[in-house]
């Protein structure tokens, strides 16, 4: 526990954004080399440690992420971020510390399975798991587990759900091109601002719950039209949206509706338009067999199991792993009074580390 907490707080001091986790990866590798005899395999932007029980044994994996967020550390912590504008405000420092502590336990106690400890980059941009996930097939991994700390749930409780555990999502950028004109004669040009306003106005209609069997949401992320030139009517504009959905087919349905709306408004106002996408990830879909293992393992440990009745709205790139092998993503309660993730007040609750290690160990024995 002391080693795990020390590791977690060192990671917290040195946060790195998605795709830039050079120090973080190296520090985790060095930690595991100092404290275990596990095989360490560097895969470039990510790595894994391996405990080998034998060639004829089952291959299972456990995953943690290690990137931080572009948020200032505004709370006073003795191990606060040393880098302005970057901080571990999602708890990936804690996720990696938990997985490293579990690796130490497996190295010390042994296991009857081959265990892959996957340390993954770039979860916040949902590209890290996309890069790592094909390894599941390469290594013949039959099952993978991951968790997320969850402020708002009772400390050390376990949240689990069958099927869709996290919504899928994608970023949409709708770009309109019109014709410039003098601000005193806007009728001589084609201003995209009206088309953008119409799409925003129609969002409640496009996301009407009556048209879907599951949850959908469209959030305006940014609006960019024209320039700071008060003699000109705008001729270029962008609308940035994030759309999300409980079911992949309904996320696609919403995407098509929005794109059809953009096409309609472009025609109405005589504009050219284009649509591009960013940070796309499907729904995270738990396998029933793996979710049941989480339930049984938690109950054997005397932990409170909370059955979720809906997926979390936030997306999770762990979804990509579950496209390659069976597995489950679960929540570990961080405390009902803890600040939410992705806020400046958040800090990972070190007291849940033993719970995660115990649960991972119990899953290994399922």
C-alpha cells in the first residue's frame, strides 16, 4: 500500500497529456522493474507487464490508463501537479497505481493464469485503446477487465451492468462556406450564421427521446463564425458538437439526422458544407459472463454491489478492447462526498487501492 500510494502521488506530480506520456510510461516501467521480476514489453506509446504461468494456461488481461487532463491544479496538495494547466483530474494516476500494486501482488503470490498488465496511453482522446486493442488477438487474451474510480458512489462499492456500460460518442465539426459581403449589404453575401443557428435550434427535435429506445445527447462544444472585422458579413463558420448514445446504431441514427439537417440548411442558405469527425468511440459493451464474474468476486469479498440501470453518459475507450475479446468495465466507488472527475477539485481516493487489488485478485481466481 505504501508503494502504491507513493507511486500514485509521484504520477500526480508529473501529469502528461494524451499522446505525450513519456515520463509517465518510463516511471511506471522503472517502478515495475525495481519491485517485480515480471517481463516488461515496451510497445512504443504503451507497455505491458507479463506474469507467465505456463504456455498451456489461460491468458487474461487487466488494463489501466495513465494520461492526464488540460486542467489547472487549484487545490492545495503536497503532491500537486508541477505543470501549470495539466493535472490528473480523472484519476488515471490512481488507475495505474492500482494496476501496478496488483502486479506486485501477482509477482509475489503467483497465479495459475498468464496475466497481462496493460498500461495504456491516451484514454482522454479515445485513441489509446484503439492502438492497444489488437494486441488482444496477437497475445490470444481470452478476457480483459478494467475499472474507473467513481466519485458519488459509496467508497469501495462496485458498480456493474450487463451490456452497454458507457455510451458511445463522437465529435462532429460542421463547416459552412458562404460568400463575403459588406456588413451594410449582407443580402449580397451568404452568411453561415443562420444555418448554424437553425441546427442548434433543432437539437431538441433531433434528440427527442420518443424517437430512440435508448439515451442520446447532442452537446454544443463550440461556435466559430466570421472574424473581428465589423465591416464584413461572415462567410465562414463552424459548429462543433459532441453526440453520444447508449446504442451504436442510435448514435449513428443521430449522426445521420444532424448531417441531413446540415445539408438542408446549407441548401436553404446557398452554402457549401462539409462534416468531419474527432474522438470517435463506440459504446462499451460488457459481456454478461465477465460482468457476472465481477459480481461474484465482489460478493465474496463482502463488497457492496450496485447494479446500474443505465450506462454512464461518458464514453470510455475500453470499448475497443471489448471488440476483440470478452471482458467487463466496472466502477469502484470513491466516496459520495468526493469531487466529480474532470473538475479542478478532484483528487483520486487512495483508500480504494486495496479494494481494487483485492477485486482484481479475486477475478483472477474466478
